[in-house]
C-alpha cells in the first residue's frame, strides 16, 4: 500500500486503501416510485464504488441520475474522471445514462466498459436509446469526453482495481464483475438465475451442477456479494427461465462460497418495503439456522459503507 494518501474529490486526504460503496439504484426491471417503496427506493441498478481516488460506477439504471447530480455538486469546477461498468444493456441498466449530468460537461471523462449487449455493439446500443423520437439529445451531442470500450477479455484493470468478469445465466449477454480492491473483493451479480434451484426442479442436470460450482468459485471468499434476489422461492416457481433468482438460493449460494457480507439486490418492482424487509428477515433466519455469521442486508438507496483495508485484495 502506498504511504502517501490520495486526495479525494472534496480536497480532503483520502487514504490510498480507502474503499466505499454507495447504492443509488437497487430495483429491478423498471423504476417503481411510490409510497410503498420509499424506504428501499424505486430507482433501477446503479452502484458507486470509490477505491482511493478511483470512481467506478456499476450500471447506469435510473439511479445514475442522482449520482450524477451528487458528483457535480461534490467536484464543482474540478474535472471528474470515472469508469462505468455495464453488466448488460437491458433498459433498467442503461436508461439513466441520458440524464447523467457529468456526461454533459466537456472537462469530464466518462469511460464506459461492457461486453457486446446487442448485435450492433455497445456503442450503438447506447446511441440508440438517445435517438429521436426517444430523446432530444443524441449521444454524439453530449459535450463530455465519452469513451466506449467494448471488452473482449474476462480479466482487466481499472487503475488500481483489478476486475474479473463472468458470463451470467440471464437472457442475452450479461456479465457479473468481481472487483479486487484494497478493502477486499466486491462481487456484483445483479441479474442471474442461479442454477441450483433449476437442478432441484429437474432442469439443467449435470450442466447446472458444473455451473453452480463455477459460480461459487467466482465469488469465493469475497468480502461483499451484491446479487439478484428478486423473488422468494414460491414466486420463483412462476418465473422459471426469466433470468432472476430467489432469496433462498442467493443465501445458500453465498454461504457455500464463504462470503462475508451479502446484499440482496434487484428488488421486484411490485415488492413493497414491507415485503423486502420480510425477505431480509427470512434470509437472516436461514443463515443463522445454518450457523453462518454472514452479514445480510437488503440493498437500500442512499446506503453507504466503507470496507476496512485490512481485508486485503487478492486476485
């Protein structure tokens, strides 16, 4: 670890090993504002990771709009440089980007990373949602310095953070990411249908068993796992093949991999705060019943926490 601190965006000393995570959008499928979703939030997928002076944004759902406003207020006249990792180009993971204010300032640099999410490629997919008659400003008219990098390798690096990607069981091209930070590994699997319940329902067979183990190894011993937990077990049986998991499978999956902290993510747009809270409580009961000390939380917009650099970052 470097001895000298970086300088954070507010001008204060930020230790080189400092790692923080903030949730800006935690809902799946479609934004769901309303009185019943106030506590956990109704914006779709967007997470901010700070590792020293590096800013990494995971997905650009509707939550990225508020992130952009926050960054502009924080940086004021200073340039912003950030990396945006896209898991896939379903609307709930890119729909907020046209409203991402830092992309409209020429002094800022936004580098978008992702694997091919449509036949015409990542750039055309981002451009397409901003074409008329869908949006009044095209991607090319955004005055910010935008760079789109379509990834080919499954291992790459973003400044001081090494990243490993894995293709997920979800319709279309979808990838999960594991970030190796000074505070430990952060695994982000927002849209995935875990195979273990498919196998129990008589589907997938040996292929599902092999994929189970491959997924477990991908997240093994991670400090943080943020994973698709859209349904409960009863709901899942009505949504087999939709590309999403149930809370019960997510808990079992995390325990098998010795995850330290599990975040239930991609809340169903029809789930109220009470339903999400009940799922969180049941998840904790399941883990405790198995003697697991894993910390479990349902993701909530505005929630922010820091990882202790003593956790280390092995890749």
